[in-house]
C-alpha cells in the first residue's frame, strides 16, 4: 500500500454514512442513546416509541443536530403500527440498512409464584411479540434489498436466570431464540441477525428498580457486585455493541448474542 492509499484508507471503527437505521423504544434510555450515536455516525434515523410526547422531544432534538429523522408513534405489540413503522421508513428513506429492536419493559420484581399472570403476559407481549413483529416486517424488506442487519436487544437475563425476574428472563431467552433462528433462515439472503445482552444499565428502567431501594448508592453497589467491573453500564457503552453488530464491515457475524455485562458471566 502506497502512502496516499494508506492515508486515504477508511479507518473509522464504524461507518453509517447514509445508512438507514430503524430504532424502537427510541425516546428513552438505550433507544434514545442509540439514535444519538447512529446519527453521529451519519445514519438516517427512523425512530418510534409508544410514548408520543417523549418521541416528539427526541425527534426534535435529533433534527436540531442536523440528522434526518422519520418518527412515528408505534406500540411494538400492535401489528398494524409495526407495519406502518416499517412501511413509513421505506416510504421516507427507500430502504432499511439496520434495525435496532430495543423497546422492552421490566415488570415488577417478584418470585415466580408471586408474579401475576398479567405481568407475565405483558412482558412476553412487549419483549417477545414486539421483537417478533418488528422482524416479521423488517426482514422481507431486507431480503428484497439482499442486505440488512438486525440487532435485537435481549439481556444478560437471556443467557442466565434472573431471580425475582423470571418473566423478564423468559422473555429475553426467547429474544435470543428468535435471533438465532432468524439468522439461519435469512443468512442466505445476506441478512444478519444478532442480539446484544446488556447487564444493568443506567436508564429509566433501572431507575425504577432503584426508586424502590431504601438506599440508592448501596443498591447500585449490591446489584453490580457480581460483575467484574463492579458498576452498572452507561447507555453509551451498550450502544457501542449495537454499532458493532450492525456495521457492514462486521459482515461475518450473525446469530450471535453479544454479552456486554461488565464481566458478570465470565466466572
Ligand atoms: N437498563 C437495563 O438495565 C437493561 C439491561 C438489559 C437489557 N435492557 C433492555 O434494553 C432495552 C431498552 O431498555 P432501557 O433500559 O432503555 O429502558 P427504558 O425504560 O429506559 O426505555 C424503554 C423505551 O421503550 C419504550 N416502550 C415501552 N413499551 C413499549 C411498547 N410497547 N412499544 C414501543 N415502545 C415501548 C418506552 O416508552 C421507553 O422509551 C429493553 O429491551 C430492555 O429490556 C435494559
């Protein structure tokens, strides 16, 4: 390689210039941070959330930074709304290069026998049916393009059990099952499907848990003690894995659960 080629080579870690990236649950926590970081890398953003008010604020903030944004209210459990989100993205941008299926909930923590059927069903509905519906409508568009990358947001509770969170853990194990199955089915069409499995991350979801603790700081220390890094993740640290998972240069990784857990499952 000559000096000119060496200096001109693309040394960016990830590149989303003009790539179209869809994100669900984009007005809070990890989804909002993902929109921000994919936007910073040059992506055109198709964002959705069930919360119309927060979505409008998020979309305006992204537009104010100069990013191209399509936003639409979408409850991921509603098939008509999910289809409208995918169709709206195609209508606005003409394609879907990457999809971050992120919307999810963590219901009230309780032992299995004390978990209400309603909480169990709501968790499976949003965390599992939501990811299923998103992929059901995103994949045919990606197959038609002969390219695309999906990153579902599971959890470290998708690879190990989570005491007092059985419904949540079951839902996240299911997300990994959907991810791996779809990765095989659509690999021949050049569609990659991976998921990211975070440990505790400082978002509103975790703040809800902390709000119930008698001492916030003590609770953070106790809940993260088992992780090598002895602290929760910041949203931007988890988004790094999403950027990596969907990057077109990362073209041989599919069917993978990328565990980002501060070392929790290392021992
Ligand atoms: N924060 C953590 O500790 C943690 C750890 C592991 C995995 N996760 C996963 O990361 C993802 C994002 O979580 P977060 O921490 O950013 O949570 P969050 O509560 O901060 O944000 C979730 C977003 O999803 C939206 N949402 C909820 N139900 C929806 C629905 N039915 N349709 C569309 N949008 C909906 C909310 O309005 C909110 O904007 C979730 O799938 C969660 O399970 C989070």
